[in-house]
């Protein structure tokens, strides 16, 4: 009898616990509705399916696709969900996250709260009603706040590297982010240990640009990162090789990818770029370019294109931008002329 009573009480306890758990879950659910409040709508699907003519649209929320419920035709992919981001891991019931998107190019991804110096001095302080003595204590708080954030050596390392990449890489914003992402990866894989922050961040900038088909020459990167002396250059090329191997980033730069860059560096008008691209599409498949420096080949295309469009450049101007010697350029021009003559001969 006593045993039964105990069993009952234990079971009751279990039930109680379960009920409590359920009510907690219920609370969490109730406060935010049933899961993440998606705001995705079947926007733009006002016409019947172009395959079968049905108007029965359905959507796959996980994949962001709108598809025909009748025949399965996918009419919209990568739909943007303007609903709240659902990644707040605090204990509260509300899991939505607001604020700017994380930025790879800041050591803390831009997610920390910082006290702006503008808010505690001058006009900013007056707006917030901060007086002289208070301002001093606020300044101390700012200092403590900043120091506490950069305590670990890893954070300090990241802060310096991100600064290097932002200031010196001379890349468009999306590529700065990509270079910083590569650096983080390198730091996680312990590639940074024992190498200079300057060298690794320069290598990241180089690889990010190369993989995005907007190549920068090693010399150019070396110059902007102050690594022009022989030893530093050696370190840079070695780090680039190592990083490419670790990242599996082995994109080989072709001459066509240099045309945009050199064209803008030479301040040439738009038609010249079109002409250069046309030249490259005509002769690009030839085996004659095997083993030739891509930057030099691109320079030859642009030089020829400029001449064809009556915007003549001197050879030395073109060579300076491409980083090749005039002898090289003349040699490549001879190959180009020969190929063009051959193609013209075939056409006639
Ligand atoms: Zn259909």
C-alpha cells in the first residue's frame, strides 16, 4: 500500500514538472505567436502559371521559393523575407533581433554597444545635460569600456587586422567584408600565429580580389600595405600561397579580368573598353597566350583598342599601369597583330 502511495506521488511529481514545462513553453510561444512571424507574401504572383495556367500558388518558406501548386513550376527563388530576424539567444520570450547587420570588417562585427565620444563632449554633452565633472567620469567609463572589449589578444589582433584591411586594401566595400571574412578564417585555423598581421591581411585582400575576378597585382597590394622591400615581398607571396592552399582558392586570373581595372586606371573613354573586350573575345582562345603574363596581355589589348578608337596612349603609359616592360608589350603586340591578321585572312 505504502509502495503504491509512493508511486502515485512520484508520478504526480512528474506530471507537475511536465505541466510546468509545458506552461513555460506555452508562455514563450504565446508572447511571440506561433514561431517566427514570417512576413513573406506571394508577391507578384498575380498572373496564372506560365506553364499550366493554374492560379494555385504555393510557397516553400525554408527555401524561399514560390511554386505552382498544380504543376510544380518554380516561379520565384530567393524571396526576401522582411520579417524579424529570429536569432536572439537571450532568455527572454522575444527572440527577434533588431539593428544593423553584422559586419565582418569590424572586430566585434559591429554588434557591441559603444559610447560615442561625441555624446559626452561639446554640443553632444550639452544635449544630454552632462556637465564638466560628469563628463570626466564619462570619459573614464568610455576608456574602461574600450579596454574591456580588447582584452584578449585575439580580439586585439582582429582589431588591428580589420583596420589594415579597411584602410589599405583599396577594395570595394563588399570585397573588404570578404577579405575580413578570410582573415577571420585564417585566424581560426591558426595561420596568423607566427606571421605578421600586415602580411596576412595583405594576402587576404589579394585573394578576396582575385576570387571576385577583380584582380590586383601583388606589387600593388605590397605597395598599399607597405611591404615593398624584398623580404616583405617574399613573405607576402609565401603567405598568399599558404592561404590559397588552406582556403582552396585557386582561381587563375585571365587577361580579360584586368581590362576593367587598367581601362579605368588609364582614364580611357568607354568605347575603348568595349573594343578591348571585343579584341579579347576574338583572340582569347589562342594557344599563343600560354605562359604570357596576363597583365601584359591585357595591356596589349587595351593599347591596340585605344589605337583603333583614336585615343592613342603612349606605350610607357600603358606599361606603367600594367606593370610590364615596353619590350614585353611590343612582343605581345606582335603576337596580337599576327593573330588578328590570321583571323582576318580566314574571314576573307
Ligand atoms: Zn503550373
